C-alpha cells in the first residue's frame, strides 16, 4: 500500500503536537488542511488513527503507523545529511526517561549528544517499570527502562544499577521509629510516593515485613521536591544514592534500616534504526551511565 507522505507528515505532527491547531502551525498550513489529510489517510488505511481529544493521541492502529512515519522521517533526514542534500535538518529524538535518572545522570548524556546542533530532544517522563510501554505505543524511539525484554523492533543495552535507600529525617525517625522499623511502625508512619506507578516504597516494605501495609501516603511527583520533603520530615521515602549522598554524609537524612538498599537495574531500549542522531545518543547514554551507575 502506497501512503502519501504529506498525509503521514500531518498525522505525525498531530501526534507530536497533541492538536490539529499546533500541527497546522508547525507545518505552516491551515487546520482544515491538516484535518483533510488525516481524514484521507484514515480512509486509505480503513481505520481511525487519531483519538480526537485533548491532547490528540494515536489509536492502536495509529501507534504502528506513527512509528512507521517517524522511522521514514528519521531515515530520510539522515540520508539527505549523508549526501549533502541541502542544510542539515533538525532531528528530534523522543525519549522516555524515569524522573530520578532525569534528575541525576541523564542530562549529561543529553548534553553530550546535543553538542551536535541538529539534535533536539522531546523527553517523556515515565516510571522505569512502565517506560517500555512508550516504545510499544510508538511515542518514543528510545527509553531508559527497568525492562530487559526487548520491545519488538528494539535493541536492548544494559546500563547499570540505580541504588535506592529508604530514608527519613532524624526527627522523623525519632517520632515514628524510636522502637524500631517494624510492620507496626511502618503501618503508622507517613510514606512519600512519587506517583501511582511508583512501587519502590511498597517493595521495601514487603522486603522488611513480608506483608502489604496501608500507611498514610503523600503523593509527590517531583524528584527534588521529594527529597526536600523527606528532609523536612513530611514522610519517609526511597531516593537514589546519586541524589542523596551529600545529605546522608551531612546527617540530614538517615536510612530506615542501614544496609538494605533496593537496586534497580536500568536498560537502554532503542529502535533498530541506522540513524546517526540515535546512534550518537546511544553512545552518550552508555558512556554517561558507565560513569554514574553501579556496575553489577
């Protein structure tokens, strides 16, 4: 089946930008032109490709086509650059990253790859246990993930281990854990959790008590604020060594139980595409992770 490139570009722009209006602005055409191209493309493939919502998202059929469209665009841009076909166009790399990596080691990899001015980034923040879903949906072309099983069409590289510790302020420890860290005290002590997908605290509790507990929970979906709230005594929570080594050394944070870290192995999954920008980013991620993460 031959697909129209203008229709594919309009479809990709709608998914990238989240609306027909913003897609029209990026493509320098009218909204009605974008709408018409999407309609013709959907008629051509015989399926609805875009969920008309806020933001617009790809349907299941649209996810596969979106990935196809992005692969074509990347490959064409790379080929034109290789043969000197005019000014080098910008390559936007859509990448899924967990918040703690983004708050610690990952920006250095972005800066290294971004020394090439033709590379820009579209970062999607997602829990490491769920970021592989972004690859399956075609929303990103690479992801930092805890999933070692390759998504179809992807390559997997081990990066290293991000070590987490269960932490609290000294005053919080005295208030809630003076008698020890037990099922009883853990059930009473307020717990900080990043978001509904964050299972690290629950993993620690099960490891210590072999039980599922229901303590009071504060939801706090920002990595640096999470650490500050822990220091302030709002609750206890899991934080990576890369963020809290100085606080542990200064004594403003202490471990609930010394020597009981939770290790999270991380992997880099990326599309199997021979594209210079993606290869450059992969090399930067490997180099940065090698120096920042634990090696097992």
